[in-house]
């Protein structure tokens, strides 16, 4: 797998872009920009049971909340790309990094350095 590409956003005030989602609770538009910490916070919010990992069900719920079609298929593809140890959850730093890369490539998100 390649390294995670995280963009250095030129806008220091991320709120200046109408497609930027500061809280990132439910992005619905391709082109949404956020920082790595915002994306990480969003991932933490996905963890409904508080176990510190992202399950397939939690990820699918998030994908549905983003308004993306075919959420079951997209979840399966994201898990296949990010779950290196095939334990059915995103639970390591490397897997979280891979999920960031996958989200940028396939969900139309731009994730920037903090």
C-alpha cells in the first residue's frame, strides 16, 4: 500500500469554503474539506459502542449518513482496502490511515494537514 496523501490546505480558515464541514457530522457533498483531526473526530463519533474501533456496521451507518448510494457495497470495499488483518474492524493506526486514503479516493473528500 502507498503512503497516505494528506493535503496542505491553503485556507487557514477552513470555514471560508462553503463545502468545508467543521463538525463533519454528515457531509453530503463531494469536495468536502476537513483536517486530519476533524476526520479523526468524525471516526471517533462513528464508534457507537465506545470500544475504540470502527466496525463494519458503524462504517456502513456513517456511509449512509454521508448520503452515499450503495452503502453496503461501499462499506465492503472500504473494509477490504483498510482492514489489513481481516478481523472485521478498523483498529490500528495503519488501518485508520488507509481509511483516510480510501475516503479521499472514493468518497470525494479532501483531508488536509491540521
